[in-house]
């Protein structure tokens, strides 16, 4: 079994793009890989967060993972701040990363361009090093991430190689597992089919949350933008309908050609009606389970405690080796 590590921030809302592109695919992955799922609250506070909201979102995200079918007996699901080794390894790796490398990260460039340099926290600047620590602590072989995280994975490998050059065979070099256009359906914003559905996009109507109640789901499907013409076909010049076809195909488990054939000659309105129903049904089991779980927050907390213990058992081994190699005196 390959060790696979995935991190997700407890901010914003989990939407259809996250669910279809990542979360849902983790469920079968549990049969073949040794999966570690980390809710990265230390990363979340690199931007200002309201404490009570952060706490609630952390619990909610755990409930969504569990509701989606992450099995805490087979996988490790935990909260980053519950395993202090993440912060500790990040410190060590900071001493093996240059300021120049961090300045070249495009995400910080984008964020600081938007925010003005003076208000960017040192934590945000250092975000990629903490991410490297997350990955390297668990001797991770594969990291499923979106294309936007490619550069962070490269930095992780560079830092690991630099450390290994000094102290051989310390870290496993992780590979980024970035879904290809064909393999991992990219779900686009319902209001702007040129843009990926995104937590941070300023498009509440175009972002379908996995927890949206049926009436909201129906409304978002009905108000989704469509392309000119009226054919229901999957084609490059029809990004909006292609996106809706993708969602319908995944929600019903039917192939796109099959659906195209069925709706040939029918209009967008009719297709949107069946899509809305299919989406409601597709998300219903997750939503029911999510509600049940949230009714017992103590149980979620218990599962997260167990997850943190499993994670720590792995993390302490790596950190102890690193501490020994860099020359820290043993606690005895
Ligand atoms: N930076 C990732 C994102 O925004 C989240 C993340 C933090 C992560 N640590 C990670 C992803 C480790 C993969 C591995 O999507």
C-alpha cells in the first residue's frame, strides 16, 4: 500500500468540485492505499479567521469527510493542530529553505499582490514549508492535489532532497498526483463555466455546496448559465452545457454519449429539471449522514482523537530521527 497524504483547509464550504474531483475519489482509494487525511487548521490561520467559526468549520469538515465515506478504521483522519509534530518539523525545514525559494512561490505573489505586502503574515509566507512538513512527516509517497499546488510539491521535494543530501535517507520523496483533464473531472462554476468551481470565488450562485438543501440545489441548477444554441452536447464551444453534462453523468453513473443521445432534440429547460433531481439524489446520502454525525459532535471529536493518535505514532518516529540527525541532545 502506498502512503497517500491529503490536506484540506477548514475554511469555506466543500463544494461539488471538491467532492467530485477529490473527496469522492478518496473513498475507493482507501482499499488500495494507506490514506492520511489532515484538516489543516494551522494553515487556515495564515489568513485571519474568526475563532468560533474556525472551530465549527473544523468539526463540520470532519463530518463531511466521514459522511462522504472516509472510514476512520482504515484511513487516518485528524486535525493538524492535534499533532504538534507538524509545527516542529516545519521549524526544522524552515532552516533548510531559503527566503528566495519562498519568494518565488506564485501563490504568495498573488496573495501579496492583492493584500499589500505589509499585511501578509509571516505565516502565509511560510505556508509552503508547513505543507512540506505535513507531507514529509508521514513518509508520503503520493499527494493528490490540484494543479495550483504543483509548485508547493516541487518545493517539498527540493527541501527533502537538500535535507537528504546532508543527512542521507531521512525523507521519502513524494510525487504529486494531479488529475488529468480526462481522468479527474474538473467541475466548473455554474455561473462562469470558464472558471473552476472554487471556495474563494465570489460566485455564491455558481458554487454548489455539498450541503446545499434540495431547494437551493434546484435553484442553482435552474439559474446556471447555458451556451448559445439549444443542443445538449459535450463540446469545447459549449463549456456551460458540457459542465452540466459532466455533473449529470457523474451523479447518475451514466456515460456522456448515452445522456447526449437521450436528450437529443430536447431543450435546456428539460435537461436542467432532470439534472436538478439527479443532483439532489446524488447528494442525499451524504447530507443525511452529515446531519446524523453533526447531531453527535462528541463522537466526531472521539474519532478525531483516535485519528490524531494514529497520526502521532507515525509522526513521532520521523521527527525523532530528524532531531537526532540535526544534532539535538536527546531528552533521554
Ligand atoms: N495547500 C493545500 C491547499 O490549499 C492544503 C494542504 C496543506 C495540503 N497541507 C497539505 C495539501 C499537504 C496536500 C498535502 O489545497
